C-alpha cells in the first residue's frame, strides 16, 4: 500500500509538499480548516479531512494533540509540518514520535535545543562558530539587562530565547528605554512561545542576514547548498530573498559553508535546516541561530542547485541516505524570490483581507510561481498575509533583476493591495542594484511616496494583462487535474511554455 502523508499546513507550502509526495509515490492528505473552507490547496490532495475548528480560537494547524489524533484515526504514516505553525514545536515532534508517526523533520531534541537560542549559542561556541558579543544565558530582569548593556555598550538587542520570526525582539538604543522595552519583549515572548526568557546581545546597526541551506541524513552525512541573502526585511520579517549572495567571496562562502556543515554534524542534525549568519559592515560574520525546518525561501536554492529539498526531507525521514556529496552541489546562475503579501505598503504595510476578484501571474520558463490563491479566493484575517511567491532565475544577478522586474510588471491582482509595487521599487533602488542593501533598508530608504504612481501604473497594466489572463484560464481549463499533473501554477507555467 502507498504511504500516506498528512500535511499539517496550508496554502502554497501544502501544494508544494503535495507535489513531492506524489512524485515519491505517496498519498497526500490535508486538513480543511473551517476558517478557510475553500482554500486552493484542497483541490490537489488525495484526501481531505474536515478539521471542524470553527468554534476554536486557533486554527487546526496550531492544535498538536488534535492533529495527531486525526493522524491516528486515519492511519497516517508521516506528517509534514511545512513551515510556521507546528514546524519547530518539539512537543509536536515528540507526540508524533510517541504515537509511531514519522515526523518529517529533525528529532524533538534537536528542535528543542536549536529553538532555545541560549542553548544553540553554547553548542555553536563548542563547534567553533563566531558569535556576536552577548549574555551567556537569559537575563532575569530589566535591571540585569541594563547592567549588561552598559558593559558592552548600546545599542543592544533583546531576543526571546525560544523566539523566532522577529517576535519577542526589541532594539534598545539607550538605558532609559530598557525597562519599557524589556517588559514589551517579555510579554510578547510569553504570548507567542509560552516562554518569557530573554537574552541580550550587541546590536549591529547595519548588518546583512545570510543563511546557509543544510541537508543531512540519519547516517551522519551533511552537505550545504550554498547561501541565501535575506537582508530585505521589515520588523525582522523577510520580504525578498536571493541566492547566492553578492556579499560573499568564494573563500568566505567556503569558510561559512564548512562551518555550517561542521556544526550540523557535531549536533547530529538530519533533515533540511538553515544556519543563520549575520554579516557586519566590516565583512565579519557571526552565527545567529539555526532554523530546523524548510524555509519559505527554499525555492531560490532549488532554482540554482537543481536539488529538490522537500523530496529530500521526505526521503531522509524514511531513512534514505543522501546520494549527494558536497562536490555534487554546483551553483547555476542567480535566483530572486518575491513574497507577494496582501498588505498596503503605502499605509505601514497594513494587512489586506477580502476577495480576490482576479489574479494574473507572469509565465516563463525562468519563472516559478507558488501560490495558495486563485480567482475568487478569500484572504482571511486568520492566516499569514503571504499569498504567493514569484521565483525568477537568471544567468547572473543583473539578468535576474531585469527578469524579476519584468515578472512584476506582468503580475496583477484586482481586489486587494499587495507588496508587489514595493518589491518593484526595491529592485530599482541603487542600494539593491549594487548589492549594498542591509536589514535596515526599509527603515533607511523606504517612503510611501516611492509608490505614489504605482496605482496608476497598475491600472494601465491591467488592460494589457486581461488578454493574458483570459488565455491563461483557457489553457488551465484544458490541463488534466490528475494528482500528478496540475498541482500548481509552477506546473502550469511549464505546460504553457
């Protein structure tokens, strides 16, 4: 009998995992949340299980016990958590393990250790990774934090020990604001993670954020697939990514990659993961943290290496050895990922919810679209605002920037505002074009006035794209909807071209 994999996630990442499951000959089972009953990903699964979570404050994807109960009721072999939700919850991974369900990801112990930043930092030190100056462990109160900050100098960064995604994180510029910001970070950490422990480190004022993609198996083999630059952020949330990074020389890439692999081997890591680095203005790099899941931006690495990371996640979970060595990994060209969020960048990136009347994506052999919406989809307030990713491949960085701009000019959405105009502005800004941009780009350069003409431009562009959209839908209606064929717009792009 075919193995059955339950995808404990939604939107484009659920479709992405379905594609891998089918390619590996598995049946894909998904959960239908009452908070999103007509979601696009439901159309591509082999089996849909109603979650019946209408009366719950949180959606099914945050209910570990119920997910495992459903898996047992339906004789599920494996669970893939995707990213977000339960993906880095060690208790969920342990619950799967205790009930004989194969969790697609690292062990509960690895997730727990890497999730508690103070423990991860100690293990990184043992592996010889350089760290930003900071406290050895959690600081117990604002007074102790202020005392430590005075010893290393302001500004400093308060970070939740169990944190991620920018939550429980505050920049403290001066001693007078420490007490207020400590309380704010503590309260947010308690709310988000159930753990209010905070540690403190020196804040680098204008850094770059780089991450190395790691892939390991259960037999001690670990490789890296190069780096991604994720410096384009707002409030520690990534907005665009590229691979590789123009900030690294071949020598530095090798040094950082070798360190990442050494660390992963030393802790016995398996599955996909990322070693996160921060790069200061002098070109010195420091270990920041490890993420023990597949990342939103994994497609840019797949585009330049040709390695399917989700396929390998599943195969590693089933005990398969890596057939790839470090020498097999070759970088081919450049890739950029645009996150299309339903947010209004002219109004402090405020979330947009409601009805998508019509949406049109660019099509090209160099473009990969991953999305969880289509015409008529409803964007609800219950989930993240990201509705799609536009991933573009080019022969080099100038080529991929030009192709990505063209792709954004061909993208249109009627009904809600998105971050696409913002991304278009970024791609044309001198700091991005010259690869000098840092995590402070939005704070330093972005103003709503940059996008004043965008609405008019989009209106003009819509007239040109209506014809394309009509043709697109006609082609889509002619493609078979078998489970291995029309899985998402990436497949549709390939059929069109």
